[in-house]
C-alpha cells in the first residue's frame, strides 16, 4: 500500500494516481478514471477532480493508495 502525505487540505484524484505512481501521466489518469477503473473508498469514481482527504483510500489495478495528513 502506497501512502500519500497531504501538503494541503486535499489532493485531487488524478494527482493522487500520479503521485502514487499508479499512472504515468495526467492523460492516463483521466482515461482510467473516466473508464471506471478507479475506486475511492470502495466505490467506483469517475470524477478526475474529486477531492481526497485524510483517511481516503484509492484502488486501481490491484494497488491501493492511502491519503494521510
């Protein structure tokens, strides 16, 4: 499990996927999110700009990212 430490109050989903090295680019992040391959807290999320806060969990391609302060 990858842990991303927040520098601000939140991080956007597309940025989190890039920061966690689950995708190689913003374009790739956009595509996998739009196609419904990403789950946030267990639910499919298609909003690239979804704000993630402390405690949120992101799942993609059998990998998990945890957002922490």
